[in-house]
């Protein structure tokens, strides 16, 4: 066994521990508790959160309150980080290692994630503050510190977040883009790494305002492009769609035997990969998206929280489902190929042809990965800012770029590292959200009653007293 294989195996074993039953229980308790406290918000208030977000996309935008970027820019910045290879290659990886049943558990974690993300974003906006440069700083680190007084837990989250950005939002993305470019166009990995560093550098050097402007244009375009591509692939095998859903639902509760290149998966494996890739995909409970949403111009935390709820539905229940259908109906998941090649084979083997299919898949991976790099550079920057102050912002942007070049070579087990770091972000965040459920529920209940919002700066204990 080579050193690389030994390190990868060790990291995967650690990942299996940190994403074991205790983490399942924590996520499950959080989702159930929040759903109960809000009267099953994800179902009963669906018209509200879709109507207040996607339903108003084409209305005239007005500045609703203090913030660095518009609500839609905050949404697309968060979606830029969320809709990366976690949707494309991540969903494929879940199928390869956990079987089609893993997709079912991605749906389940996504269902509860709707309320979880609504809660964490609501708390992030409520507890946000302005830094020395006049820019917004908010997210789990602020609601854990200010809402609970547990600065030590906020520090753990930020240490994990500032490092995790180099995995989930940097090297994982670069590695998959480089692989896709190499497969589709025979572009050498170093060339892709250099190009990514330059492109990302041009945007992130301008800070969150420039990231927001790029994200609000790029994210909708690439999301529509990818969905259309998956629909085209699935149309060819439309008669296999019912069987694909049967494999997804049946595989969630039974042992999935080996087929072709698939090695088979137990129910526990399907759950674990469904949870890991679900979190990687929609980031609900991870604590990352609230950092972007906290910077939004809004006059009520719940209004921005609605964007987070819609975000999870679009990400997991729409995009990931289309990807899963394309991969399963094409049979690419049984070919014994690496994850990126599996996703690309689903496109290249369809009626759109090898050349066009590979190009479309590669372009989708490039676009999604590029926007993810932008969002996660901001997340990592804000986590480091919490630890060291705003003077570190430009430093973080600069050191973020060489890692893209390194990641393009695929010389480190990026998925295994990302899974572990994600857990060390998710666990402190979920603990914080559960502990502050009373405050969140009071804010939400007050909003739906039509009461005036009372900012934390005016009365820090107002919603604690109403709890």
C-alpha cells in the first residue's frame, strides 16, 4: 500500500468516526426539534418562503436595511458556495460509495435542513455586528459567542472553518475541475490550476461586494445549464426513471448488492454518505451559509432566513435529484470509474454525443466549482477575521490562491479531508443552533404575528425573555 493510499484510508476511517451515529443523532435531533418548534415550517410555510424569495425575484429591488450586499446577492453568494461539485461529483460519490439509497438520505437531511438553514441564518442576522472597517461580521461564531457566551466553541468553529475552506471550497473544487478539463479537452492539470488561481484572484481581491455581483449573474446561469444537461441525458433513458427511484428508495433500507463497478453498500453506509454528501451539498447545519447571509441588506432576520430555506430545496431536492437521475439511468455508476469520470460518462454516453457531452459536463463542473471557490474564500476569510481581526482579510485571499494550484494536481485526499473538517464545523454550529432554538423560535413567531423586530443592539435579551 502506497503512502497516499495509507493516508487516505486513515482519513476515511476518521471520517467514519466523526460522521458516525452520534453525529447522525445530533443532526436528527436538531432537525426534529426545530421542525417541532416551528410547526413544521418546511411544509406549513412553504408558500411564504418561496413567495418572499423566488416569487419576488423580478420585483424592483429596494434597500431593506443595513448590510454589505443585497438579499439576492447574499443568496447567490451562499448558493455559489453551496452549488459546487458537491452537487455534481458529490452526489455521484454518494451513489458510488453508498449506493443509490444514499440519495434518499440526502433528501431526508435536506428536508430537515430547510428548517435548520432558516434557523441558523435568522440567528446570524440577529446577532451580526459591524467590524472596524464598517463591514458586517456574522455567522455561527457571533451567535455562539453573543447568544450563549461560549467563545471557546466559536473559536473551534472558526479554526475549522478557516481551514475547511481550503478543502471543501478550494482543493476539492480545483481537483475536480482539473480532472474534467483533462478528460474533456486534454488540458494539463497545472494549466488548469494556474487559470483557476488567476480567475478566482481577480474576483476575491474585490471582497464580498465583487463576489456578490459575480455570483448573482453566474449562479443562475450555471444552475439552469446543468439542469438542462441532466434533463437531456435522462430523456434518453426516460423509461428507466421509475426504476431509478425504486433503487433510491429501496436502497435506503436494504443491502445494495454489487453491480458492475459498484462494490455494494450497507444501510449504515448509505446513511453515512447520504448525510456527508447532503451536508456537503446544501450546507444546512454546516454554519457556512449564514456567514454570507449575515451580510445582506435586510430589516428582519426571518426575511433573509427564507432565502436559506429556498436554497436547500433548490440545491438538494432539485439539482441533486437531476444529477442522480442522470447518473443512475445512464448506468455510469456501475462502470467502476472515479467520481468525476462517472458524472462525465453519464453525459458523454447520451445522444448528445461524446464530444458535446464531455464538454457540457466539464463546463458545468468548471462553472459550479468556480462560484464555490468565491463563496468559500469569503467564509474562510470571515472565520480568520473572527480569530485575528479584519487586517487578515487580504492575507487570506492571497494564500487561498496557491492552494487552488496544488489542489489541481489531486496529490492530497481532498474528499476525506473535507469530510472531517466539515464535521468540526457542523458539530459546534448544531450545538449552538439547538441551544438557541428558543431565541430563534421567538423571533420567527414574532415575525409571523406581524410584530415589530427588535434588534439585538437595542435589547440583547428581548427574545430570550419572550422565549
